[in-house]
C-alpha cells in the first residue's frame, strides 16, 4: 500500500479522511511533502498541485479581504441552515437568487450564508474554514464545490486530497454539519475540451472521498450539457461560469438532496 512519507521536518495531514485518501494506492500513490517555513506560507512541494493540502490566505488582495470580512461579519450575526462554500461559481448565486427562491421552497435566502469568493482555490477555502468561518454559525448543511481554479496546476489526485482535507476541517469545527460535496462542473464548451477528462477523473475520486468521510456526493454536470456533450452558451457564457439559465438548472438539481439534508 502506498504511504505518505514523514520525517521530523516533513508534515503529515492529521485527519482520518486525508489519511484514508492518501493511503489508497488508487488515489494518491506515494507523496512526500517538503517542510513549510511557517503555518500560512505556501509550502515547497515535490509535485505540482500539492499545495491544496495546506491553507493559504489571500489577505493581501483587498477585494478578497473585503469579501472575506463581509462573510465573516454575516457568519457572526446569525445561525444559518445552509453554508454555500466555494469560488466565483458559488458566489454567483447572489446575482441569481431568483433561481434559488423558485426552487428552494422552505430554504429561504436569509437562512443561507453564501461564502463563495471569486478566484479562490482549495487552499484559500481551507484557510477560511480554519480561520473562523465556522466559529459562530454551525450550519445544518455545507454545500461544497471547489477545484475548478486548481485545474491548471494540480492533478486530479491532489485536488481530491485537498477536498478531503476541506471536509475534515469542516467536520472538526462543526461535527453536526452535513457536507454535500458537488462534482466539479463541466468546463470548456467543446465536448472534447482537455479539461473535461480531468474533471471526470476528479469527480470519480470525489465519490470515494465523500464515502470515506461520511458525506454526500452529487454530480450535476450532465444536466448542463447538450446531447452532443457541448456546453451551450445559454448555460455557460464563457465555458466556466453559469448564466441565469445555468443557475436554474443547478437549483433544480440541488433542491431534493438539499431539502432532505437540511431537515431536522
């Protein structure tokens, strides 16, 4: 069985979920992490993309910091039933709340905290979770979708490992929160776009990550595609981000599992 090498100066993720994933030869193989000079610094990693396993702040970006502080202020004020956690695709619900309201009867917007931040990668979301996002509000459900912004440099295995670390961080801070892991959405308008095969590989691994962590997994990707596999401009205007019609499709796909998970 493949193992994660550790020495006095090398770090091993402590979570049971990450250990389960890393120890699976089918997922990660043999991975060695180099030492980090300090807790929030990007580590020197032997393989591309492995930085997903470590939290990194974007506080030097003023736009990000403003959005982050706004989310934290909302989280401190109230108890939310649903936490939407991700990047710009998740943040886009704020401009498409009509689609949410039409489908999510019984889950009003005031009970939903949108914690999506544009351009966030897995390691940035992990930093936010580990630095107070769940300190006050303990949502019933966290809808987690991340990884699209890691595609360029990271392998499917390290992206899946980063998601596993994220799930574990959420559950450590809010054990009662159920996590709904969403598959990475189709990217690239052509059916044979290079990103498609990588996304399929990621989502295949996320099935195992969700099962190992006791989370739910939902792949909504096929709902956005035409019969020939293309991603229509009516659904995604740039091959990544969704149009209003795209959010309507997404809301329709989410409503049943989200209602079920948010009961009680």
